[in-house]
């Protein structure tokens, strides 16, 4: 251990102590490769109940299912994977009625609740530690912890009517989605040890000299709401004994999500142009040759909650901050604790720019489906060596934007030492 500060040395020992004591056994792959095993425990509990009752022309069905799962994740290195607790509730109520021999209806209401709690394992050191390809990372990634509950209220109805050789169908499905909870984006912090300061990552680890520390500040608790609806109509036509045709049209509008407290802006509007026609046929060949079937239809993909839930990490409520050449024990001290002898000054073209620094990363909102260039260059604070310097440099390149994508950000050159800028 090369770190001289006692607190830094103790933390470096804890990081190294997270690795197994066994020596590498797959040196044919890599001099430091260890092929090993670790235990994972998965406990499942499930309970369910169904009640069905019929009277006259009516049928009633009620069901409920509860699934509990507790996962104690395997740890090849200490605190590598998070533990998970999942609670899944599913309830359904369905009423079916035959009004006449040719007309029937079905109505259904349902409720689904999925609760997920994903937290670092008890041996985790807290932050996430990265060492490039030299060593296995320590701790679960910066996307944990997660404490999320998703409620889905479902309502559906269907009318079926037989008229001559036609079976007509008309119906709708309505889903109300609620997603509540907390998700992380480096709220625990991430230390990165790289080939900086003229040394490799292992030497920098022994010295307790990380290349950077990235973390997020702000409250990431959100509550999103949206509607997902379907309306459909269809006809099954028996043209003759050998030919059956199917026609149908489905309309599926999906509203943009809204955050209940107005903390997040969703960068797209209602997806209300989803018309999906379909056609199918079945023709029975003569002389027992079988049946020829064919179909054509348009299907639209689902807008998954992850699409809009990432908006929780946008500024100004959430800021992502990167501190270069931080102190390992207290990264907010810049380079003051280590002193010039231990860390020295980084060399050019070898990682972090000279001196410690702080960079704020903040994404720029773009309207989906449009092209545009947005640029924000607003430095913040006063730059005086060796105190940390904070500035913002944001660039959004022109190009076609789509769901699930983000602009590219480039870091601007650090202002000269001693300059004031606002």
C-alpha cells in the first residue's frame, strides 16, 4: 500500500479486501483471471385464489395472485451485485353474459401492482469503483438503489354478435398506469481509476489517487401517469364452406406521461396516430390437401415506462457533477489532502487536465422527431488554483432525434487559472 494518509490507506485496503483471496487460476486467459463461483439465494412465495360462479345467462370470475421474491445476489467480489425484493399483485374481475343466442358481452376490470426494491448488498463499500479493464469493478453500478412501485388499472369490454355468415366484434381496452418511486443515476457516486498522472490504474489505486469522481445531486423521486387505450372492431366472414375471411381495425392512442408534481417535462406528445388494420384468410383445399392460411397486419410497439422515466435525471432538479483528480476519502476537497508529493501534477495527454476541476453535466431537451442545434455555454464560479473549478459546456449536435436517445456532450476547454467568469 503506497497511500500515506491513514484514512486513505484504510479505504484502499477495504477496496482491495473486496476481492477474493484466491490466486488467479486462468492465467492462460489473463495473468489476473480467476474462475470462481458464488452462491445466490432466490426465495419465492406464491398464493392465488379463483372464484367462478354461473347463473342463468351470466358468468362471474374473480381471481387474485400474489408473488413474493427475495433475491440475495451472488458476489464474486464484495458488493458486486444488488439484492432484490419484488412484490407482484394481480387481481381480475370478469363478467360475461349471453343476451341472446347471437349476442354476448364480456366486461373485465383488473389491477396489477409490481413493487421493486433493489439495493446494494450489505458488503458494498458505498460508491461504485471502476478500474477499466484491469480489475473487476467494485459495487453495483450507479443505477442503484431503486425503490419503485408500478400500478396498472385495466378496464376492458367486448361485444360479439352473429349475423348470418358474419361474426362481428366490437371492443375496447383502457389502461391507466402509475409509476412512483426513486431511481438513481450515480447518487451513490462513482470513482474511476485510470491510466493517469503517469501511472497505471493499479498504482493509482495503491496511492488512493482516483482519476475522477462522478455523482448526482437532487431528488430523483417521481410519480408518472399516462393512459394506454385500444379500440377495435372486426368481422369474421364465412364466405362458403371452404373460405373464411377476417377483417379488423385497431386504434391505439397512448398519451404522453405527466409527472404529478410537475418536476419532469416529457419531450413528446400523445402518440395518437396508431391505426392498425389487419386481414386474414383460411381456404380449405379439396381432396384432403389441408388448409392454406395467410394474414397481413400492422402492429405498433409499446412505449415502455423506461422511455419517459429517464426524464427524472434532467436538470434543474438533478445535476450530474464530475470532479477530476479528487481526494478518495473526501472528493470535495479537490487535491488539498494529498498534497503535491503524492499526487503530483497530471501530465498533458495522460488523462485529467492539469489541476483538479469540477464539471457539471446537464442534458439539453430536444423535441423528438425534429432536427435542431442547441448550445449552452455558461461557466460558473471563479477559477483559482488549486481550488476546484466549476463550469458548464453543453453541445447538442444536429441530427434526427428519436425516443430513447440523448444528445452528445463534449467538455469545453478549462478557462485559464485565476480568471473570473459568470
